[in-house]
C-alpha cells in the first residue's frame, strides 16, 4: 500500500503541474493577436470536391473534416495589424502545421521546409518564426502559409493528417514559453523517455538471458524496444523514407508490440494459453497482409480497425491478469491494477481520437504518459528481481550451511562406521585369540591341575587357569550385569581373605542392579580388586577388611580399607612403586577412571577406585 500511495501522490503532482502549466500559457495573452480565420488562396492540385480558391476557412483547419481525401498543398492568407513597436521582436507561433510548412510575410519568404516530401514527423512540432520589423506595415500585413500534407486515408494516425492550427502573432517573449512547453511535452519528453525505455528494455533483455525460465522479462524488454521503435519518428523532423513506407512500418510495428504486451501479462501472471500465442502470431502476419491487399484509400480504416482490436486485446489481457492476481491473493495487485487501468484508459482515449470521437489534443498524452507507466512497471520488475535475487542468495547460503552440516554428519557417520568395522575386526580377532587360549592353553593348564603331584605346581596352574579364563572373558566382549559381577567379586574376596584369617565386611546395596559393566571394565576391576586383596594378605598384616561398593547414575565406586600396618615411611611419596600400586592405577586410567591410595604407618590402607559407567 505504501508503494501505491507513492505512485498516486506522484500522479497527483504530475496532474497539478500540468494544470498549472496550462494556466500559465493562458495567463498573459493581452499582447497576442490570435488569427482564427484565413483565406485559402491556392490549392494544388485543385480540389475537385468543389472548394474554390479564395475560400474563407476557420482555423484550426483539419483536412480530414474540411477536405476529405485531399493530399497536396494548401496556401492560407491571414491579415493582421503590426503590434506596437518595442525591443521585443514580433513572432508568429504555429502550434501545428502538418506536414511541411512555408511562411511568407508581405510576399517575402521567411521559412521553408527543406524536405520535398511531406514529413509527418513535423506534425508534432510547433513552429516559432520571427517577423522582421522592417517587413511589417502598420496595418493589413499579409501572412501566406503554405502547408503540404497527406490525406487522412494515407496515414496510420489522425494526428499526422494534413491541417493547420490557429495562428498567434505577438512579442517573442510571450510566445517562446508556449513554444518551448509544446515542444517539450510533444517531442522532447517523448525523446527522453524513449531513450530511457531503450536502456530499461535492453536491461530486461539481459535479465531474460540470465533467467531463461522467466519469459516475462523477454516480452517486457521486447515491448519497450518496440515502443521506442514506434516513437522513433519523433527524433527527426526529416525521415529519409517515403511517407507511405513510413506509415506502413509504423502501422505494422503495433502488432508485435501489442502481442508482447499481452504475452508479458500472461507470463508475468504465471499462466499461458497456447491458443493466445497462436492467434497473436497470426495477427502479426495478418496486419501487413491486410494493408497490402486493401486499396490505398482504405489504409487508415484498416489501421483504425486494428487499433480497436488492439484495445480489446489489451483490455482482456489486463482484466484476466488482475482477476487471476486477485483470486490467488498475490501482493501488489493494486499497484499493477492502477498502472494497467491508466494504460487501458490512455489506449481507449487514443482509439477515440483515431475514430474522430474526440478532438485532436494539444498535448499527446500517450507519447509521454505511456512510457512513464512502462518505466514504473519496469522498476517494479527490477524490484521483484532484486528481492528474488536476495532470497536466492539467502537460500543458497542456507543450502551451503545445510550441505556443510550434512557433510560433517556424513563424515561422522563414516568415522563411526570405520570404527565399528575396526571394532568388528578386533572383536573377531579377540574371539579367535580367546578360542585359542581356551582350547589350547586352557586344556594344558587343566591337565596340569589334575595330573600334577606337586601341590604348589597344581596351585600355580589353577591360578594361571583362572587368570586365563578372566582374560578370555574380557576378550569375548560380553557385558556383565553389575549384580552378577558383585556376586563373583564377593565370593572370591570372602574365600581368599577367609583362607588368610582376615575378617571381611562386604557393604553394598546393589545386589539386584540390572545395569551392565563392559567386559573390559569387569576384567580390569577384577584384577585391581585381586591385586588389592593380594597386598592385604601379603603385606598389610591386617586382621579385618571392609569393602564398600557405591554406584550412582554415572560412576562405579569401590572402597577397600584394612586395619593393617600401612605403607612404610620409606615409600612416602612413592605409593605408585611396588605393591602393585602402579598396575592398579594404570588399569584405572585405561578405563578413564582413577585409583587413589591413602595410607599411613599404623593406620591401615584405603584404596578408592572410581570408574565411569
């Protein structure tokens, strides 16, 4: 809505400026002499319709009404009294003389168009001719205006048919602003806007080349370039072409321009009808064919009929586009709706002028208002393109970030798969080694236990067999329930310490814990516990031992405390040396845990083992 209010505000300012300009042109006309009557003194070739020489006519004289079918030269004579003498030179202002003009004052030539053929580009250009004071009489000065023009039937637009506007005589300082304003709005503004449209059209064609999936840019760029080609006859008053050929080219150019406008609205609205494409293509072929086959006297009627059809096509395309836009609730419907409504109204006004329903306007709005609307629509397209480009950049950045995240995830998954594969291979190797130990070494140790007559050798073989079985259990990798592990450890500790006459107090509240320890943690904890019990039996001289097991959500805690003599002073600061302490700490560290030893002479020893579950 903000954009719509801005466009409406600019339109109001433009209309206000146009009204002020029209008022300014009429503000100071006291010293101007307006000649609205002239005598036709010569007609070449002679008007066979019965218009005699020395005929009095009213100005403006539109040949399409006063001389139907006439093409040639008409000489007008108007008389006036000389304005009061002043430093401001008197001048003659001719707002419209279509097409070539020759001016004489009291028989002296003042101006003559150099072109031999009628140049219809002159029809939009006003003329300001200085009247030399030396040639002026106090009264009854004669102005001879010779106009060479074409009949309405020979041109493609009523504005370019022969005729002469009213004449103004007065000080140059008063006529010059009127001349400059008329020249600006009918010619200069159209030229500037045409140049702008060429730049915007080429830019749109560049966008169409970059984004071939959006043909709306292509058709809009062709529309702007085609409109500029139609308006090119305003650039020079002398076109080096035959007038008939010039008019035919202009008439034929309208068909592809209108086709591009309809196709643009269809593609821009996101819909396409193949039958419309086919009919528009046929229309572009039928227009030159219809001009070629009809008689030359029906040229204007054919172009006027096609202009009416163009208006209907553009009106239908605009209505269909806006209806689709409103039904789909797309943004910007009011902005485009206002622009299309103004375009259709301008086209309808121009069609009414061609059919003679409206008098020829002094300022041809379609020459500068239509390019302004095209330019506004072009800015809208560029704005949407920039927005789409920004959205695409944002989407691309998001896509790159997602690709990076997915790449990292794939890399992590690949690493995990590699680790799992390595673990699989290691697991298979461990099982093979465990099988070899169990089948070969285990069988031989068991044979020694049962056949040896030496008790000491049998005991060592039994201990070696137990160690081997523990190693095999760790190699197999099967997790162990915490309740089962505690039961095994308790049975072994009570048995060993009982044989050494050491009283045991086992404290735990986790006999029914269903969680599991990994095989590695079970084996290493078993060896740490065995080493600690061996130290109590061999070195502490303790009579009692307390073992507490505390398990929380994340850690497994085992505390082994005896009432023995403690570690001697000579090992102070070196508790990791001797007594298996170093191996116990190493095993705990391998499990990402820790093993702390607290001891003092006469105070016993406390071993605290903490392992993460």
